[in-house]
C-alpha cells in the first residue's frame, strides 16, 4: 500500500508526501529495459555480442526482447544484424523536455530570434552521436532551412554540433566567452548557422539554441550583428526561470 510521510517546505511548514508502494517490478519488463538502456553516448549500432556483454543476457533472449522493442519503434535492426535506438526514443525525449515546460520558454525566445534575424530558429539536444531538433520557428522567407522537430542530424562540425559537444559536461573546459559559434558550409555548402548553449539551473547543458539560414543571407557580418541577441535569448531560457547556471553570458 502507498503510505504517507511529512516533509517541510522552505518556510518550515509541514506537508504530506506520498511514498512509493512496496511492489516488485516485472522481470520481463526489467530485461527489456536492460537492453534498451545498454546503449551509451557515442554508440552507432551494437551487435548481439556487444549487447550480451553489456546486459549479461544470453543472445537468444536479447533477440526476442529486441523483436518486442522493434514493434514499438524503440530499437531498429540494421541489414547487417546490428541494433540501434529507434525514432520512438527521440519522440519520447522531446515529450520529456516539453513536460518540464522548456517549450514555454524556448519557443517565445526563438520567435524573438527569428523576428530579429529573419532566419529560422532551432533548439537541438544531443542524442548519442546525433543531434535532435526539438523546437523550430521558421523564417518568414520562402527560402529557408527544412529541418523539422523530431529530425535527427549527425553530430558533425556545424555550430549546433560543436556547442553540444563542447559544453556537454561542466568540466569540459569550454569557455562560454567563445560562444556563440558560427559556421558555414559544414552540413551543406549553402547553409550557415550560429549556436549558443542553454543550461539548466545546475549548469548542465540542456541543448543548443541555433539560428540558421542560407549563406547568401546569413553572412558572417549578419551573424556578428545577431550575436548579442542570441546570447541574451539563450541566457533567458537557461535555468528554471531564466539565468544560466553556468554564469551570465551577456
């Protein structure tokens, strides 16, 4: 049965807290999650031998579990018999971020960014060796970048990918004064982008706020003019109610 305990808030007032019921999990569900959580940052695809080593499960069991995971889009099997995480994981990740109210802060900031630059604004998070577009506000121009929320892109040398790598951990040594980062022609020879990290209240990286457009419009000069705006808006999104846990960026 679920019980109750009492804790105190910051004002010293006691309130009830419901405790977890003392129940055991389902073994088969536990094995499914063991396979799913065996994937680590940097993994592209894993074969049965690698999954068996990480999960301590026999290969025949892993194969049966992966069939179930495939049915729900959580794992995909490649033609050479390896496995990688499926798109459903990315979808759940975006729902997770929205559940914490991040969209309520990011989307208005992206709208302001787009209004100031007339280019498309994005918010990306890292997913292993890829970057996931979570939010997008499109440019009013008919010539614009066609990346949609839910799309995955490689962790290449674009400004977004560089930010997601450089600021991935608090002790990475990355200097916030070097951001935002501007790149052109890395993913596509005709596209330029500029990105700034966004942090949570503890200074951990949440994602990258990016403005991107055709290189013919979003030139280095135009990016330089938008630099302070991007820094200010990324800082306004950082933390639970604005203000980066990694220190001010403006």
